[in-house]
């Protein structure tokens, strides 16, 4: 546990007790006497009014009618929070349709000078999704898919779900264990383990029509799900070496499941290893487009012939258009 995290937890532990001793702090947090004393002194320096009791059974107590010190933000922390708000607007993030009231509360906590700084930052900093003709300080909106917050609310209680989706005008229901909820190319995706077919399944949140906890009482454990998926892992069939420009392009965008390993300390060369399902037309087309996006600074070690053929078709098509 990091020191700052430990001190914060100790502060809450202390604040919920009428009396405590150094020995209790040592035992509760598994720390030495010298560390406990040092942490108590730091907590006192932060403003918590502790009173020491002298004697064999002495300890500490929090001065009557005192609570944890009021949270205060530094100028840089205020700017960091506000810029984070600005940078993420119109990204369709969950819960942030409440950001208007959050911004108002933030402004209410700070001085007029700090507010003036934020107004100026709002005028000169533009991010994707910002309307340059109307960069209003509180004009921060998000309209994510209506099922997204319902999905998150349910999965916080239970990751074994039954999801109903509309695919090609047909309604399908799948019992899944939700492994990850991720955002890729401006779209939210569910990565789950299909409990009926016992395989990985990717479901776009935009296709959801309903989600509810799985009523089935007999469940496959998470450990068994991970073991089963590891046995189903596909063999690597795409291996590339990336130069500096290709790495820069990779950082701009890459499919979520694809990662790179840097091959020198300066991060100017890297190697990419992944599996491409060449029998899935959408995935094949996506990877061909993405490889062209990476540019010419790549060296091929291994590549499926279907990808090569697709790249050649695209190059021939581009050549014929001139």
C-alpha cells in the first residue's frame, strides 16, 4: 500500500473512533511503531486535531466536534479537473450528462481569480468535439447509448448477465459473464464469455435492447472461464516490426486487442504480434485498412496470405484511380 493511500485510510480509521493507541494502528495496518508514529505526526500536520493522553495506557483521541479537514484544491488541481472535463465532452461517456451540475459545483468552490483563469482556458483550448463558435464554460454534454448506464449499474452488482441484442432485425439473447466493457472507435463494446456456447463474444452496446442479471444459480466460476478461454487462444499469425513513424501511427489508433513491445529503450522500434481471423470479413477488412494507416515503416515477419491479397487489391485499386 502506498504511503498517501495508507495515511488517508488511517485518517478515516481515526475519525471513526473515540480513542485509539499506537499499538492499535500498528496491528490494524501491519506497520512498525516508528512508521505509525510518523504517520500520526503527518496527519496532525495536515490539520486533524489530535489530543495525546499521557500515561501507561495513553493514546490519542480526536478533539471534540472535529472532523476530517475540508478538502481544498490547488490552482493546478482545479485546472486539471476542468481540462479533463473539457477534453472528454461529447465522447458519450456514462454518467457525464451530470457534468453540467458538476462544473457548477466546481466553480462554486473556487475564487473569482480561479474562475477567470478557467474562462480564459475555455476560450483558448479546443478539443475534438468542441464547438469553436460556442465554447461555453458550462456547455458540456454527453448523450451515451441509453442502455450504457443501466448496463454499468447492473454489472456493478452482478457480472453474470443475460443480454438481449438486435442483430440483422432479429432479437437474440445471450447468457454471458462480462469480462470487460471497453470503448473503441467511438463505440462501446462488451467482451463477454458466452455461458451457453462457452466462447468469447463481442457485443456492441449500441445493439443492446435489454440487460438483466442472469437468474441461473449454478454458475461457472471466473477462474474456470479464464482457463477455458486460455485454451481457446488463437495462434499468432501476424508479426510486424514497427519503426518510429509506424509507432506514432499506432499510438494515434490501434484495435484494442493489439499491443506492441518496444525493442529498444528509446521506444523507436517495436514488434507487434497478434492473431487475425481471416475468416471474419469485417475483421479482415478492418486490419487491412489499419495496416495501410500504419504506413510504410513496417517490416513483415509473418502475415496471412488473405491479408496480403487484400492489401494488394487495395493498392491496385488506389493505383488504378490515378
